[in-house]
């Protein structure tokens, strides 16, 4: 049976028994977002207070309506102090990597969001599930398909929900692309392209360039966005892949891939092109259909995104993607709303990533993929 959120359970009990509305514990952060937070609010603990947690997730959690920052996990005491002060977090909701498992006893934390270097996702996602907490896992889900399987199994066994940090599935431009594909607005897709790349010139010792911590280079980091673009840009899972790697700065990219091109084939003869790099800037989704085309450019960053079709622009107001994503996950847990980016989606992408690396190792050979056509799509 699925584990019910503590607040959702409390709300149901108190409303049923007393006929009064139970307010639940108040969000720790007093700075409420523009809209009032709902009475049922999922308490989220962030694990790893690096750049993404600091600059994107924590600010987004000030705007969310259905979840709030309930705890932090960090190995750096000075960071813990700064966050406690900034977000009004009590010491009893602060953990380090040694005390992490005690989070099981913290009733304020309903879900754990793993925002660590890629090779640490599996360990902390599994420990979070074993502590009885719902799990959000950053991309890539792990550094192998075996790790993705282990995370999915741990969450299934613990009866907790699992979502990926694939924020784009909650934002309107990406949802519009999915609608254009689903409704065949421009007929059948024939060709789809995903590009996700940026130029890396920073510290050569950063974990993203260290295979033991990252699992790989551009493909593990940005490539999953390009693969995703191709999949939701045609609405199908690929049946085969071939790939090539390019290296122009081997002194800097000593341990990880710099640029990868991959060719995907989909059922019905649709062809897909993936480009990812740590040595070029690109950020685009394009699809050519029987009677028109559509594109997003930029397609993958934090927004505002921009899009157009052969019949005109795509335009939506900008909102924090992370806010939309975490609220969607909270509603999935609290109300059974669709899981927009389930763990199976993360695993499917890792199957493709592993096949791309294998094709490169085997001289660009075409690797068949055995992914069911309905596997890994979110609601
Ligand atoms: P970061 O380097 O800024 O932060 C990593 C955090 O992990 C730091 O707080 C660091 O102290 C901690 N850490 C713990 N053990 C570590 C170790 N052995 N080596 C290095 N750091 C260690 O990275 P980030 O940009 O915050 O990325 C974290 C995760 O979030 C990655 O998996 C990344 O792919 C993902 N991410 C996702 C998005 C998105 O848009 N969904 C954006 C950025 C990052």
C-alpha cells in the first residue's frame, strides 16, 4: 500500500473526527509565496546544499503552494547555520551525512529531495526510502541502469512515491510540445532534434568532470535533456541508437566526455538527433512534421523559454519551473495527481545513456533498444 503523507493523513483524521480543519504544522519558512500555501503541505528536506539547492530549489520553495522547506542535510556546519537563519529552520531538522538516517524520526519531513553529485543519488534516494520518506531524485537518476533499478525497488518496497527532478515536465512550453505531438496538430513527426550543451571552462577538478562522481560528462549532465526532447518531441521511445564522441580539449576533459552526437530511431521511421556538449552552447528542440514544424529555443534552461511553430509563436507567462515541479510532486503525494516525472522515466533515460556510451565504445555500432513504448512517460 502506498504510504500516505503524514499531513494528508492528519488532515483526513482530524477533519473526519472533529469536523474541524486541522492546520498541520506550519511551514518553517515564514516568507510565504505570492499565493497562500494550502493547508496540506508536503515537508521537503533538501540533501546537498550546493548551487542548485541554494539558487533554485530553496527560493522556489518560498513560492510553492503545496510543499515547503522542512529540513536540510549538509556536511558543512557553516552552511547549516546560514540556512537555519535564512529559512528559520530548527536544529532538530538539520542533518549531516552521518546522522541522515535519523530523518526517519522527523515527522516534519515527508519527502527527501536528493541534490547531490550524480554518483551519490542512489545511496541517498535508497536511504531516504528506507527512512519512509517520499523521494525526489535529481537528474541523472543514477550513474547506471542498475542504480535506477535499485532506487525504484527501494521506493516500491517502502511504499513511498518517487519523482525525478525533471522540472520541464511541469512547465507550459514543454507541456504545449507534448500537446502538439499528442493531437498531431502538424501531422506525424518525421524528424526530431534535441540539443543541450554549454561551454565548461571552470575548475577542472569540479565533480562534473570527475567520472567517479558524475558517471560521465556532457551526456550525463546535459545529454539527458536532449534525449528527453527527442522523446517528448515525437511522443515515442526510441528503438535503436548509434553515437559518436568528439574530443577537442582532452587536457581539460581528461576523465569525461566533451561532445556527443547520437542518432535515435523511433517506431514508424521517425529519426532523432541528439547533440550534447561541455564545449559548445546549444539549447533547442525542433521537430519537423508532415504539415509543419515546432521548436523551443531555449528549450532546457530555467526560463523564460521561447517557442514557435510553423503557424506562429508559442507564448506563456514565466513561472519558476522548480516551483511548478515541486508543487506537482506534492499534489501527486497528497492528492494522487499524476506523477509527471516518475522514476521509470529516469531509468528509461539511463537505458538510452548506457546504449549511447556502448555505441561509442563499439565504434558507432547501432545498438537496439528494448524499451516498451508505454514505459517511462509521466502523467
Ligand atoms: P554543486 O556542486 O553545486 O552541489 C553539490 C553539493 O553536494 C554540494 O553542496 C556539495 O557540498 C555536496 N557534496 C556532498 N558530497 C560531495 C562530494 N563527494 N563531492 C562533491 N560535492 C559533494 O552541484 P549542483 O549543481 O547543485 O548539482 C547537484 C545535482 O543536481 C546534480 O545531480 C545535478 O545534475 C543536479 N542539477 C539539476 C538541475 C536541474 O535543472 N534539474 C540543475 C542543476 C543541477
